């Protein structure tokens, strides 16, 4: 396949009105001019950017990872390309260990179909978190870090990240176990102060989960986990850029403090994404969705209905981030953080043909997963 007349965002270069060539799911050529070929596709002057990688997502379109079924994963994999996402980490919720195991085993057994967003592995969020910062995580299933249980989950071979509270007893042992297995240890739903985060880095902590949410924020006498995110260059930070979890002025402040190299955009979306306002469930709890906000009955935020292209657009609108900056935050950084940079995260010869055609406002017009067109925007949309 050849696609002509597109603006191509390469790793260190932008090609205006160039072309891209795909074969067997890989990018085999990028050219600075259009190639004359009767079967070539006209890209209509749109931008080609690398597919988004959502590394923290619970559900969409009526399904949740904790459903523990192939149908749920297939629905996610088929639906996410509509927002430009070409790969993702299905994320579990604090639950009974048997339910987490079922979700992990379903991911292990899942057969990836052609033209779907690719499942890169699993992100385990909880149950080793702090009750004080539980957010919408079910309190009855929160437990202290368990080495044997963690090792059992890691033996599935699909775990790529775990969110835990580093201040808990034995969390250091868990983080070292994760580091040895090349699994990202991420601090979240945590009451950790700055010094705890500083020391946790020596045990393998490399990330903060949904920065600002369910953690200690900035204060002039204790800069907390958020201050640590800004001060340590080796910490990557997830960010829900919906203007709800983190208000717009704070998004601007975080962008100015951390820069695009240290932020990973995520959705943290739940099964309600893509559906009408109403009542849904998360971990057995009722969640009310209204005006793009999802909350428990007590008003606690319960995930989001955010789409990846919306998150990227908001970062451009409120922080001054450039087109290239949001590509870093939505594609480059997660690819590097999760060890798939040699395959994904940028438009480059030899990499998977995971790319999105967007306009300058990041409206998705077409998404390709390994060279297969998975989504196309209809003219009346």
C-alpha cells in the first residue's frame, strides 16, 4: 500500500506532501514526494502521526477488562482505533485476586485479530494501595503487598505495569521484583511524601499513576508526589488530560514543570466511554456519567470517558504543547516506557504500520493497525 499527499511526522523531521509505503504490516518506505501509482491512496493533505498507545484503560463501549471475557477485549480492540489508539494495556481494578487472575489469563489467551488495536500486555492497578487514597477502587479488596501473589501474576507473562502505594509494608520487595521482571512499577493511590518517592526510585519505581489524582499534591512545606514527579528526571507520569481530573491551569503548570518528555497521556476510561450519559458499573459500584464526568454516589471521580485524541487536543489547547509534543506524550513516551520503541511509537522504516490520519485539530479521519485500515471517518461525521 502506498499513501500519497500527506504531511508525515517522523521522529526528527516533518515531510510536507510526502508518501508512505506499507508492506506486510510494516513501514518499508517514507518519501519526500508523492509516488505515481494507480493504486495509491490519496491522503488529502492530512497529517500522518504514530498511533496512540493508551497504557491505562479499564473499558469502553459497554465493556470492562474485569469482565474477564474475550468479547470484552475484542470490543476494546475494535473500538479504540476510532480515537487513534492502535495499542493499549488493558487495566485491572482492585478486586479479589481470583478475579484479577481471570482477567490476566483472558489476556494471555486472547487471539489478536487483524485490524485491531494491539494488546501489549496488562496493567495491574491495585490491590496494593493505600485506603486513604483509594479513590474509586473498591475498599473491601485493598490489601498489603503480597510477594507470592505478585510473583504468581508475573508468571502469566503479560504484566507490563503495576500500580501500588510505595509507602506500604513490603512494597520495596514488590518494586524490586517488578524491576527484575522488567515491569513498570508505578506509584498510585498513595499517601507517599516526597522522600518516600525519592527512596522508592532506588527500589525500581519509575512512574506515577494518573498524576495529581489519589496522591499528595504540591505544598510549600512538602512538595509531595507531584513535586517529586517534577524534580526527578527518571520518573514518567501518567496524566488524564480531560480538564476534570486535572483542571486546565494545572495541566498548563504540569506541562511547564515536567515538559513533554516526562508525561504519558492516558484515558483511564471506563465502560461508559462512547455511550450516553447514565448509570454504569465499575468494580461492582454504581457510576453516574453526566457531562463527560463519571462519579460514584459520593461524588468521587470514577475513571473517565476521555478519548486519546481529545486528551492530546486539550494539551495543545491549554498548555501550548505543539503537535510534536503531543506525539511524544501519546505515542513516543509510552513506547519507550514499555519497551516497544523498536516496533511502535513513531513513523519509521521497519516499524509497525500503526498510524493515524488527523487534521490540525487531531480529528481522526483514519486509523491503520499494522497496515490494516481499522477505522475511517464518514463524511457526515
